[in-house]
C-alpha cells in the first residue's frame, strides 16, 4: 500500500497523523486539543515532532507535504465519500 510506505517513510505516529489531519481541516491548536482531549501544549509538542519528521519549519510546509505525499488524501476522500453517501441516502 503506497500510503503505508509514505507513512513509514516519515515515521509519523497515529496521533501525529490525526493532528496533521486536523491541521489540514484548518483547526488551531486549542481546537485540536479540545477535539482530541489533550492540552494545547501537547498538540504543540506533537506539531514540533511532525515538522521535524517531515523536515519542514512551518505548518504551511507540513500541509503541503501532507497533500503532495498522500498522508491525508485517503482520509479526505473517505470523508467526502461518506458525505455524499449520506446525502444520497437522504434523497432515497
């Protein structure tokens, strides 16, 4: 699986991938913290680790890598799929 190869290449943990996904959704550290029940400081520490593993220095660079390397594509695709599925089922 290409996605797993990419994840292993960067060695991001499940929690780091979750936080990266939430960053891609445009959430701020405090919002992420509230959503996944950790402190904003812990979110910040995870982000620092993510940036180090992706070899970037900013959130914008991390998001670009996330999109271009497919780290979050499957999650976004599934969200879109389920939104359409729910919409269509409401019409039936």
